[in-house]
C-alpha cells in the first residue's frame, strides 16, 4: 500500500512539475499519461517524469532496483484499470 500511495503522489507531483517545463506542454504530458494508463505501460509512464525524480524514488523506495520500481508501477496501473473496468465496464 505504501508503494501505491508513493506512486500516486509521484504521478501528481511529476505531472505538475513536467507540465511547467519549457520543453513540453501539459497537454502532451496528460496525453502520454492517459495512454500509458490505458495500456498499463509503466515504461511509457516513466517518460513523463524527470530523471532526477525517478532516481530519487528508485533509491529511496526500491533500494536502487529500477526494474522493481517499474514492475510495481505496472502492477498499480493494472490494478487501477481492473478497478475501472469492474466499476464502469470495458468500453469506457
């Protein structure tokens, strides 16, 4: 549960920070995030985060195991998508 909360907090924080960056607009960040969520693609999701934040999260929460961090994010994305499908059906 702690990791899921951390990932969700990271998503909110990184979305706002990345949207403020000079090289991207918030629309492209949101579009990438939604597509990654729909496909449960953790690698694509990590593309919207600054490298420094991913390094920090990896060091602090995952004992420097990047693959474990990505796997946990993917599991969280799948759980989230399963919940949405249970609540609203597959054709949302």
